[in-house]
C-alpha cells in the first residue's frame, strides 16, 4: 500500500491537514511524532533533553520505517527530510506532499512553543533552519502546495 507523506516545516499544518485529508480519502491517519512518543514512552522535549537531537532522529527513522507499509496519510515531523535514509524510505513507499508556508506565517502560527525544541531557540537559528530545509523540501516533494492563506479544506 502506498502512503501519502505530508512534509514541511514546523507549523505548516501537516497534522491538521493530514487528519482531514485522511477522512476525505478514507485512509488511516498517522502522526509520526505521536508514533515516536508512543514507541519511546517519552515526550519529544524529554527525548531531546536526554539524548539530544541525534537520539530523536534515531527514534524518528525507526518510526518512519515502522509505518512504511501502512497505506496511510502520514504527517511527518519537520526534520524528516534531514537524512537521505528517510528521504529514500518516503520515495520508495509513497507520494510526498510538501506544505509550503512562508517563514513570516510560521512565526505568526507558532509564536513560542515549548513542545518544539528546535523552535525554542533564537530567531536567527530558526530562520537558518528554515532556509537550510526549504530547498530540500522542494527537491523531494512530488507535489507542493502553498498553504499561507488557504483553509484546511482548500488545501485538502
Ligand atoms: C522537528 C519538528 C517537530 C518534531 C520535533 C523536530 C523538526 O514536528 O518532529 O520537534 O526537526 O523540525 P512538527 O513539524 O510537527 O512540529
């Protein structure tokens, strides 16, 4: 079964869009961050605090492989595209949809969020992360949808 992977920066609406899209397509919905939390038995801030980002990325890669054959709409975490391994898993097992949101809108949506350790840093680092990832999302997307002023139903 083929998955639909929603990729994009933190705050681009992957989970909100994913739930509605899955209902529309009558496919199961999987929130990969939730899969990570369930498998680890720890929250995302706890994983980062205990083992750093590298530990989180290991959990994330394992979680991704565990859902490869589900035939689901999968909301990924913003950093899923950081490794070639994850990008290959998504390419071989589904269609990748990039929800593009400009940085100003992301700032507006997220404000401060203690549950997102990589957002919880100074402005220049947030922006550098966004700019580093932008070309990777674009390159690995089968479909790109700009979300800025669109409602969830329009995006679906
Ligand atoms: C991350 C994004 C988060 C979560 C973790 C790391 C990232 O998911 O996976 O905090 O590296 O961008 P969302 O994109 O759902 O916020």
